[in-house]
C-alpha cells in the first residue's frame, strides 16, 4: 500500500500549524506580495526542478516538504537540512521515542539505527505453550525446574545422549544469522559438553563439570540445586553463534557428548529461549 499521499497530508497538517499565524499565500515566481506564509515552488516547466512547499516564508530558514526531481524521495526539511525522508528503499527519522509495543514486518531483514545495521528477530521459542501447538522440535519433550509454568526443551530424565532438531523454512533474504539460546546442565556432569549445530556443523560448544574441586562435599553443600537429583546444577548458560547464511531454510540442532548409555535421570540437560535473528 502506498503511504505517500497520507504521509504528505499528515506532514502538511503538522507543519501548517507552525505557519498558521501567516495568512498570505504566494506562488514563487509570481509577482506581488512581499510577505507570505506558504510558498509553492519548482516542479514546473522543463527545468526538472524539485517540487517543494515551504512554510514560514521562502528564505533558507523555512520548513519545507519537498520531493526530489525524480519523485523517488519525499523529505521534510528545515534550514536546508532533511529531518524526515521517505522512499521505497528506506525511511529516515530523527531521534524518536516510542512507548508501548513496536513491530516491523517479519520480511524486513535490513534495519538500521544511527547508521548501524540491526538484527531482525525471525523466530523465538520459549517452550512455554502447549506442546501440541508448539514449533516442531524433534524430540519435543518438555521439563521445568521449580516452576511448572516456565518450561524448556528437554530436562531431568528427558535429555541425555540426545539430539534435538528443528528445521526453519521460508526465511526472507539475508546474509547472516544469529542464533541464541540458554543451556541448562542438570545434575552430575563430569566434563562433557552441549553443542549448537547449524546444518550439522558445530558453531558453539561448552563443557561442564558439576564440581571442579576435589572437595566434593563442598559442592554438594554450597552448590545450587534446582532440578533433578541432589546435585548442584548450572542453569541459563548463554549459547550464541553468528554465521554467514543466505539460504531460505535453516537446520538447527543441539546435542551432547554424553555417552550413549547415560541415564538422563542422573545427568541431563535442556535448552530454552531459542532465537533466530537475521541481518
């Protein structure tokens, strides 16, 4: 939908208030009248000059709504400097304060703030909803620690020597992908690791030892135990990877180096808040 007509009218309404104390109208180049509040200029004849509506006079300090000679960009200028501009490629705004929710189309993969390109969130799995309607992870077992309303993928007696996978499809055009998640190491880990893989290739991995010191009783007494057996856990370890990527699909998986015979009721893991961002 073309927003230019409505945007142009809105800009006129806002800027007209600043010129409302000046009642006269003058068309630039037409003799008569030395003082005016609104001036119309350009866009006439074969000179290819850009059309502009100036508020507050025709001098350099006036506020103007202008289009370039090709009609591709519309801008609001003050003292010759563009404050706001609109085009089919981008929109430039001044310092803007936003209260409440703010969202952009999911197909928009190129966002800049202060000239710096920003990541665009494509998918977020919190695993808190109904398993039947949740994103298709395989396996899709859920666990929790303390609060049954705060669930995550895997968990005590669920994930041991396990690989959890999901395939993302219909990604919009992009050149890079950032994957982030929180990893939970539950119970008695002794140096094994959990890894994040993209298209089968490891892009992040971290090992864990439930008690790196030789006084195990100190770990058992002072460690934080929130899940499973009476062994300290390590929760919410940040996993993050940025990779070059341009395909319209993404194969994502998490696995562990735990031996195949590992009992997940003694050593287990989980993953939460998996996000996929595009740039």
